[in-house]
């Protein structure tokens, strides 16, 4: 297996030319918050799979739910007038869990990109049902990430995820993200920057014409763009602007739902009720590919009031509401509540954030430390603090490999080191992550 690594299998983020010299690590086992590679080397998974393994890797209750469901009903469609008990139970549980967000109905998907696509489609359907078919455009944040499908790629705010696939969905426009370290306004004060970004949203709406816009989609804390928490005033301002202009607000909570931010959702963290929440990832903690789009009051009323028989109810596909995924999600949600992972995320997140700031005081190459809301944090690495020139791949690789050798798996994304460990992390795990990072930066000399 090691010899054939990366020969026949094109792996994302691994350039084929690089794969021989720098082969992907082959992960063969996982338990708790740790993963093990083919050489038997064990590391704390500071990436939490890919932001999703909140409960860790060896939750017996989830495993039992999956095998039990495989035994009773491994699959049946929820598309043609049939459904399954796990999907029904989960829908009730999700609406209950996200009552504070105003969630009333659920559409199931197979992952985050599918959830985003579903939300964009539902936004257009909603406006059509209300007799406003001209509301087709989507607004989003630069640096936002919304998945790999064409709709998601179109609202992605990072050119890297868009330009190779153009032409994309027409009518998608991006406004500056509330990213204090680098922004077009040169504004470092988070509250003032939030206001400038909100104003940019107002300006774009005025420029496009409010009556042409279907929805604004945002991550309550931007994740893949480098963990960018907006000022607490930002999302409430966005909500108010959307309301005033008849625009739907889609919260892409694929990362932020289920406790990662230290609150049960990113929307709850900022005190906002979105019209839709895109969820996936931790809904099944990586145990099964699954997702859900959660629908608030405003859209529920319109969809349920539709008598054409051709409305949202026609939306769905082969694997939406998959019984094994739904059964896994039902138990994941119970375990999530039982372990109160949001509280642990808040406590451990604060320790991690403080520790990262201490590292930044020690290592010149750490240009910016972001986080402070649960267990999602990032270090932006620079070649030079004064010019803020981003660190190159070689520097990032040194930190990554050194930390890996010291027992911690990191995620490197451009000049950012992104930390999103399982939420069941212990204080000792946090200390171990920090000391591996310390070793990684020390290796830069
Ligand atoms: N939205 C957000 C905010 C995400 O972080 C991601 C994945 N990182 C997606 C959508 C896409 O999810 P998936 O990879 O499950 O398709």
C-alpha cells in the first residue's frame, strides 16, 4: 500500500508531481481524539477529521446505531411517498434542538456542498412561490467557503475555488469579509470594520436592485477562509439589512452548528434567526455522509401554503434522508447534548486561544491569531510581520511536519494553520497541541 501511495488515486491538495516526494499520510486507525498512521505513529487530530469529528472517533453509541440500522433497514428512498423512522425522529429532534434559531422544517442532504446547493435552490423556489421570480441573485462574503458544487462555487468568496470552473452561476456577487488583518478599508477595529462591511452589503444591494436578490449566504464564523470571526454586531446587522430588503438570510453552519463555536450554533452565538441553516459535518461526526437544511418560519409558511403541488416538496434525491445517516445523526445529537460538547468547546477553546496568543508573542512568523469562540482557531503565518508577506509552502510544511513528528496533526491551508479539534478534547490535549506548535515554529529558526 505504501509503495502504491498516490500512484493511481488523485488526492485533493496533493500535486501528482509532489506525491512521490511528499506522499499523503495513510491513516489506518483512530480512537478518541487520536489518529494513527500506517507506521503506527499516533497524533492528536487537531483538525477533527475536517471540522466534523466533534465527539471523537470511538463513540460506541453511534457505532451501535449505525450497525443496528444496517440490520433493520439499510436503505430506502424518502423521495416517492415513502420515508423511514430514523429520518422522522431526526427531523423532530433537529427542530427541537434548534428551536431558538426558529427552525421548523428539515430537508436532508448527503453533505455540506449538497446542503448549500439545496438552500440556494430553495431560496429561488421560495421567491417564485411568492410571485417574485426575478429574485435570482445571491450575495456572499469574500473569503467565504460554501462547498464544491456549482452553486456553492459561485457563492464561494475565494477566487481559488471559482476561477478554474467559470463560467459559474450568473448573478453572484461578493462583499468584503470582516477580516481585520487584511481588508480593503485598512480598518483594524472589529466593530468599525463590521459596519463598513455591512455598508458594502447595503451598497451592493442598492447597485443590483433589492428586487433582484434571492439570498445572502454567510458562515457565522468563516471557516475554510482562515477562521474569521466577525464582530458580534455583524450578523445582526446583516439580518436587519436582509429583512428590510426582502432578502433571505442563509447561515452556512456546516462547520459552526452542533457546538464548535462554544454555542449550539453560530447563529445562536450572534443572536440571529436565519431563514435557512445549512448543516452537515458534525451532524454525523464523520461516521456517515449526511447533512440537513433547516428551514425557519418565514419559508415554512410559504412552502406549506403552496397548493400548486409542485413546490418544495418535490425537492430531494436518492440519498436524502438515508436511514443509516439519519440513525447516526439521531444518536450523535443525543451524545452531543449528553457530553455538553459546546461547554467543553468554550472552555478548551479559551485555553487554546490564550496559548496561541502566547505563541504569537514568542514567534515572529505568527502574523495573526484568530479564534476566541470555541474550538475553531487559526494562526496566519507570515514571512515578515511588517510587510505581512504570507509564508510560503516550505515554511508551512516545516511547521506541519515538525508538529506531526511531535504528535499533532495540523491543517495547513495557504498561510493559515487551522485548528478544529474534536470538542471532547482535554486540557492536556490542548497543552500538547500548543507544545507541538511551539516546536513547529521553533524549527523555522
Ligand atoms: N460549507 C462550509 C461552511 C464548509 O466548511 C464546507 C466544507 N468544509 C462546505 C460547505 C462543504 O461541505 P462538504 O465538504 O461536506 O461538501
